[in-house]
């Protein structure tokens, strides 16, 4: 399984499932809930028990957190984690 690249640009809206030629350069497409969960566990942000539901949540609400064409996965996950933690 691929790892989430925190420095890659976040895929948004019409790019989801699009052919590679229609996705902006620098975007890591097809991020899975498992990739998100592994990333937050490896970063020490959440234990596995919380990371898996968080990964599922973020996968469902991904586009709610994308705030522009230059947003990275690191920024997107940080914003979603703040909301998840009630901050």
C-alpha cells in the first residue's frame, strides 16, 4: 500500500477518480482511509484505535477541508485533526 505523502497537494472535487492527465502536478490521488490512519499513527498524532475512525471520517469529508489549490496533505490532515479533537 502507498503511504500518504504529507507534502503532496490535496486532491479536490473534480480530480477525484480523474485520469492522471487531468490531475494537477504534485497531487497524490486516491488517498485511502488506511493511508490517513497510518500517517497519523506514524506521526504520533493518534493511537490506532482513534486513527482508523479518523481516516474513515476524513475520507468521507475530504472536500470539506480542501481550502485551495496549494493545500498539502499535511495542512489538510492538521485541520481535520483539530476539528476531530474539538479544538
